């Protein structure tokens, strides 16, 4: 999308225009931004590492959570859920 280098606030601002859900591995995002001001749901993946092999096992839970997500809300998904 050409969004490399965007800071979190600007990134979320752009994402909310075209997307309903923002999926991230950035566990600090909730401390860095007031997420309630964005019209987008946030899914924070909590894995040992953000490498694909650690994130792939979380995808089924992400997919099952999608219908219940609401804008401005944050959902944490980890291997232990």
C-alpha cells in the first residue's frame, strides 16, 4: 500500500478509511495510541515472535473473532487463548 514509514497514528488513520480490522503484532500499540478515536477494530497477535511460523497458528482464532469485532475495540489473540 506504500505505507512504509508511517507512524502508528497516521497508519491507523489511513487504515480506517479502507479496512474494518487492523491486525498487528505490536503489543505496545494500545499504550501508544488512544485507539477509541479510530473507526477500526484492532487485533493484537501475541506470539513468541512475529515470524510467520509463530503467527500462523493464531489465524483460525482471528478468523473466528472477526464477526464479533467492533470499531474502537481491541482484541488480543495468543496461543494460550
